[in-house]
C-alpha cells in the first residue's frame, strides 16, 4: 500500500475525472490533500476514504453538496456509536467500583 497517491491515481480508483476531485476539494473543507512544491496534490488513504464517502453521499444516496457537507460535518462532531458508548460506560463503572474499594480500604485504616 502506498503512502501517497496522485490525483490521476485517485480519479482512476473512483472512476471520476480529476476536475471533479478538484471541485470536491473546494466544496468540502475536510478534504485537504498535501501539496508538494510544484502544487501537485498528494492524497493519503484517509483522503481517499473521505472522497469515497463524499461520492457515496452524492451519487448513491442523492445528497446535495450542501447536504453532504452537513452530513460530514455532523459526523465529524464525534458522535459515538452505541456499542462504543456502552464499552466506555462499562469501563467507567468498573473504575468507579475499584475506586470505592480503595476508598473503603483507606477509610478503614
């Protein structure tokens, strides 16, 4: 797996024109590929994953540019999936129990 991909490689992966990728770059502030000295874009796997997500929202799910932008922004706010939230709650409860045991030990000394 490569670290960086050119815009033409990314366009080929997504089956779109390079101009569409440049347009999406202007429309979606989350998309910020690295640019080397001569201005060429270098996309990471994270950039490609974001582009795939944008493509899915626009082409498959029928979102407008504004709707897709809002969807990505809301997703970026760190909404935690329920299963992850339950894991965190369980860990916190375990920690609370351990702290109560320690407190009781300290109180009894």
